[in-house]
């Protein structure tokens, strides 16, 4: 008889890929609103904000960038955020990488209660098919380390030990 020691172990496998939201990610480039490609005119920008159909951003994650070297007043980012927020799942200032980091930060803070892992042996699953950002692995390490008995990375049958409480 073959005994599956992994199945019998007290290891908890945590797969960050399971938290990956399927909602679309989009980058809004404020450069499209510039006058002569160099500056933002308040009157024109406010008119655009008022007349644009913001429902197209429904349930999307939105990063705001400016892809050109231009004069963008702080209030412009704030006004744009006010228009996007009722529809978007999240709005951040930054590119796709910044957006992904912010998405996972919010998701892990909402869904992981570190006290649920108190005194447990936890394996953070490696090899994911979805683009889980590296920052999520750093964050989950910080969240769990004060609570777990041990923390490992990889698969339950082949782990890399990271931390063991003394």
C-alpha cells in the first residue's frame, strides 16, 4: 500500500492564484487630454470629464498615467479619479505593475486573516499560471510570519523552508 504522506501532513497550502481577480485591467493615459501635447487646460478637461461615458470602466481596475513629459496639475488626477471611482473596481496612480501590486494588496488585506494561521505550518504555493505579482509574495510573508509555526514556498511535496518559529 502506498501512503500519501503529503495528504496526511498538517501543512496548509495557500495558493495566491486563487485570489487573482479576472476583472479587466486598463491604463488611462491622461496624455490624451493634453492641449498641444504639453499642458492640461482646466476648462477643456472639465468639459471632457462631464461628457465622457465613464460606464465603460464598470468593474475594471484602472491605473492612471501620463506617458509624456507634461504639466499635469494634481487636481486633474483627483477629478479623473472622481469620475472613474463610481464605476471602476479600483483606481490607482501608476502603470500596470503598480496597479497589479495595489490589487493584490487590497485583496490579501481583505481576504487573509493572519490569526487563522496561528501556529500552523503554511506552504505558499509557487508555480502559478496567472501573473501574481512578486509583491503579493512579500506581503503574504509579512502578514503570516508573526503568526505561523513555519512558512515554506513551493509545493507540499517539495518546499523551500523560509521561516520556522523557535
